[in-house]
């Protein structure tokens, strides 16, 4: 009796996504058998059927959301869009063809753009503070170059004074940004490595 | 997660522990239980410990326990719930005194 019930439950398990079933199917059937051993079968079945009805769609939705959308649908809609544009161009002299093809072309193009936008890989956010050394090296390098140049050339010519001062200001700003980012980077690293 | 605070449990024991902690109000089905375990494993809050310990278990049941991070989350959630109940209880009218 229990064996038949477990076999029936196993049949229901086939409705779960394959990945989930492969991972937990055996455990779920075992757990169901344990429940049948300890509780009245009617109660176990009632609870299990409600559970199946609730969790099968949920697991499918989760499995669907885990996988990135493939290019199948965007390709199909793009093909429809190209076809509709071609039909609109070729049959443009016929008002009837134009009235149908033009809206289809516009709508399918918009839909295709939206679908391709959705299928693009999600960019992994960069840790801005990890770039501290670029600012520090750039700022410090520029500062050293300016000091060496102005020391070697002596007094600055009239026309070069303003650009040189702007370059000094830029070098100082870059260096300060580099130092601030470096401190933030170290603080963030400590926070990540903190226990608990 | 609160049901795992005492240590590792296998699926059926975990189901029983949840029922016990909720005074029988929450009775999870296998789909709910393993769906939840799957998500918690993915989030790094619990881990499977089946192969970490030698067991005398013919049925090859799978055991789970809280990770250090999961334990911290469970304790923090417990503290949050306790604080909330405490706050609400303070504002409720007390028993009538004669």
C-alpha cells in the first residue's frame, strides 16, 4: 500500500523541473514515505497535494528565472521585423499592404529592440575604490613631471603659466582622489574580512 | 533556519522540528521543505553536511546545518522578532486588576 502511494508520489515529482528533481527527488520521495509511516495516509496525501500544487509552479518559475533568456525569441521577432520592413518597401505602392506591414514593422522592431536589450549580459558592478592606484599613479606622476620640468626650465614663460597651474591643480586633485579611494578600499576590505 | 540553531538535521527531522517549534501550526510538505533548503544553500546560509561525518544511516539521508553566516542571520532574526513582540506587548492593555 505504502509502495503504491510512494510510486504515485514519484509520478507527481516528474512535474518538477529536471534540475530540482535530480537534486531532491529521491529525498522528497523518502520523506513522503516517512510521513506515511508516521501519519494517517489521508492527511499526508491532502498536505502533499496542496504542497505539490503550490511548489511545482514556483520551482518552474525559479528555474526559468535562473537561466538567462536565449536568443530564440529575439531572433524570431527580428526576422518578423525585417520581413515586415521588406514587405512595406516592396509593396509600398499598395495602400492595403502598407497599412498592415508598416505597423507590424514598427511594433516588431520596437519589440525586438526590447528583447535584445533584455538578453544582454548583466554587467557586474565594479568596485570603484579598486581603481585608487590609477588616480594616485596618474596624479603623482603628473606632479613629479611638472616639478621636474619647472625646476629645469626655471621661470615659466608668460603664456605657459596658466596651463601649468591648471596641470598642477589637476595633479593634486588626482592624487587626493587616489588617496581617498585607497583609504576607502582598505576600509571596505577590512569590513569584508571581519568575522561574523 | 531557526529550527537548525540546535545543530544539523536531516529533512524529515527538520520538518518535525519546524512543526514542534510552531506547535504544529506549520507543517511543511516535501516541496516546500526542499525548495527552501535549496534557496538557503544557494544563499550560503546553510550547508549540507552528509559526507562530513561518518554515519550509520542505511537510507543515505542528507543532513544540513547553518553556516556561520546563516547562524548570525538566524540569531539576528530571532532577536528582531523578540524585540518586536516585546515592543508590541508593552503597548497592549494589561490584565484587568481588581
